[in-house]
C-alpha cells in the first residue's frame, strides 16, 4: 500500500529544508522559488518506507497568498507534518494552515518543531507547549510532537521512523473508517506539461483505485475519453499505479490546451458528479467569518478552485453554491470557501448534494440533509436518495439491510419499481413503438444509468423484451440471452423487413428448432408459406391496417395493401395470421373487424 504525506505551516519555517533532509530531494522547481527562497507552487519528493514502499511527500507553500495551492496539496494526504520553527514559534499562517487541515478532515497530524539548533531547551519547550495548546483549541486534539534540526540532521531519522509507524497504524485501521470519495479511482490534476515522445502528461495524487497502462479513462468535467499511454511514479516507469501515490500519466487522445489544473481523471463516467450546483454543509464552529448571502466566494476542493455565488439557507448550516464553471466532485468531499480577491478563509464543509434540485423536492431534501449524522456514511447517501427518489447507486459493500431491489450497481424501492413499470407500460401502450433506454429516460425523467439497470430487471422478469437497443412490452427472454444461431436468424429477419424471412431459403443448421423457440418466446410471428415476421414489425403492420376501424367495419385486400405497401404474396398470409389472432374474420373477399386497437389497449 502506498502513501502520501505533506507539510504545513508558516512561511520560512523550514518545511522545504525538512523534506530535503528526509528525502535528499530539493522540492523547489520554479526559478522564482529558488530566487525568493520560498515555496510558491506544490513541490514533490519521496523516500522509502522500511518495507521498501515509496512514501510520497508534498511540499506546500506557507505564504498566505498561495493558500489555494496549499489546499490543492493537502486534499489527498494520509498524514501531515505540521512544522513550527523553534526560533519564531506559532504564527498567523500556522493558525490558517491548521484550520485548512482541520477543515479537510485530516486527523493524522504530527507536530514537528524545526530549527531546534537555533534555540535552547527552555525555548523549545515553550514553543512546543504553545503549539499543542493551539492544536487543542483549533483542531480539538493534541498531536504527537517531535523536535528536529534539518541543518544538523538531529531527529530526522527518528521522524522518518515515526512516519513509517503512523502510516502502518493507518493501514491497520483503514477498514474501520470510511471516506466516500476515496472509494472510486480518481486523480485530480495539479500539473500539465508536454514530454517529447509522449505528448500531454499530467501529474496528481491517485486515490481510491488503480490506473494501468492502456486503460481508458474519463477526463472530467469535459467528459473526454483518454487512454493511459504510460505511467511513472517516483521516477520509475510502471504498468500499474496504486493508491495513494504520486503519479505522472502520459495521455493519449487529448491536447495540453484542453486540460486544466483541477480537472479529474476517473476510471468510469459514473465516478463522481459533474455539476455547477452544490449544497455544502458548513462547519460553522471552525470559522468566525460569515458568508454573506448572494455574495461571491472562491470554492476549492481537490486541486480545483473557482468563483461561485453562495446562498445560505436561513436557520441552517446549509449553503448552496453555484459554480462559475462545471467541476467534478464527490459526495461527502471536503470543500473550502475563500474570500474572493483575497486569502481569508471564510468557511469549510462537506459536499452533501451535487446537481440541481426540482422545486417540489427542495424542502424535503433540506430536512433530510439537516437530519444527517455529523459523519455520514455511504448508507446515509443511499437513504437520502431512496427517501427523495426511490433509487440510489449502491456502495462498495454488499450490504442491503432494507431489502431493496438490486440490479447492476443500483438499488430501488418496491414502490418506485412498481410505479415505474406502470409508467413504462402506459408509454408503450400509447405510442405503439419500441423505445431505447435513452428515449425512455427522457420521458420518465430518470437518469439513464439507473433506468438501464431497472430495464434489465424487467427484461429478466419477462415484463419487457429487448431487441438490440430497443425495448417493448412482452414476455420472453432478452435478445441478449438467445443462442448464437437464434441471434443470427433474428438479425436476418430484421433485415428482411416486410419481405419476410423465408426459412426454407436459409441453410442454417438447427434453424427450425431455433425458429420454433423464437416464436415461443415472442420474438417472431409465423405466417403461411413458412414466412416469419419479427414481432414488432407484425405489431406495426396490424396497427397500420386496423387504425381508425370500428368493430363490424369491413375492408378489402386492396385497402390493406394501400395501407401497408405489401404485395399480395405477403398480404394474404398476414391477413390470415390476423384472423388466427382474432383481429378479423373473412367474409367472401372482405375482412370483418372483430376488435379494435383502442379496445386492446384498454
């Protein structure tokens, strides 16, 4: 298992020097950083765990003007080294950085008193005591603390061993905790550049799952499909990248100009939410600053940040954010609100809803969000959606305590399932045509991924029939469940159309048996002369002939030919089949109507 740790603390308190002492790597990569002696953007290094596993290290900027870069650095950390210089003690940015760490939900923090060689023992003890008091007051806990000097290497090996022990403890306790957005493989991009021979290359911290060479990924929020051309982690070319680790990915299928910092690579289109509209549950006790209603703030999560309008719901700690640009986010992900045009942190919170909410659902949603526990789990998200809509994406585990209907990765209530099928039934009876999942989704206002799972359930139960991408009412198995020979025959039958499929002209081994099976399952309709029509085509021809006729009406063969465009070769067998099915009765050369389309629908 891989890990990423990072630094935090006031500017010039020795964070970069500490990382160089730990890893032997100078994280300053920008000319401005080397010239000014301060970290501006994120810096990266690594050292090996005692078991040989690389431990990534992120060096975050300490100056208040680069607070956004600090947020981009800490979102994925397994552990934070909070650095306070012994010769200066606790400073204002120490407070701000600790608030950011607390707001991002990071509790695995170690206090590191740096520059120990510059002060005496009494000063060291005083600085450490003050820092621990600040931790207790701001973050609500007292961290482990160590004293080091990067200049003399004092305490560096002790710190290295401490980091290894803390990360080992985190691995042992991982199964006891749950972080929703860490359950899906994703990487927020923090750097983009071009490498000769490789093309567009991005870097970031991989969380929640694995990426491998050749894998197809989705670049959000654009939704663009890209492919992993090559992977590199800690200066080594690899075929498989595991979480949590620093990764460089060469991408195929996208140009550098089409990628931005804050974009997110995901292993599926369903990982995360792409939206301009969020609801955040604010941690009002952590910050005294108030967010004015309808004001403009800056929102930061992952490596993404942008401006947004904020609307605070009166009497609650819920706030709606309308982002100026779409972003990829995850439920229960931490977000920070920063003063527009400045660096003051206004508030923070968890993203508890993604996407717009129709008016009739809003009051119920707000009540449900307010009632959620302080530390929600994925089960709370499932319950939230079940209460609001009747369906939800299931989590990584297999628990289904409430006995919901399960299909693919989705759960459905019994009431929603029953009502949805009634609506589907009404749509098919009214329109008399086969429809795709996308078409049904637009009519039912149900997301296509969820509806597709439900359609699969209905098809398996014999309530619907599937032919290719189209669904219709009827019993029988899905086309996908047919034998290869049956599928071949059905394809030929579809291509034959109104000319009909003439079985005797085909020399397919086992065709007669499969044809009988297709008829039994409701895929095909047999006519005289061993001619077969695909079921939906037969239904459509019946509608064309019978439309507008009342019971006891008469029509001629010529009338039927005009309506359908069929020749006499196919018209007579079709009418004879309709007589067998009870639609008509032959009276001399005419046909007498026995029932109507409308009566059958009713």
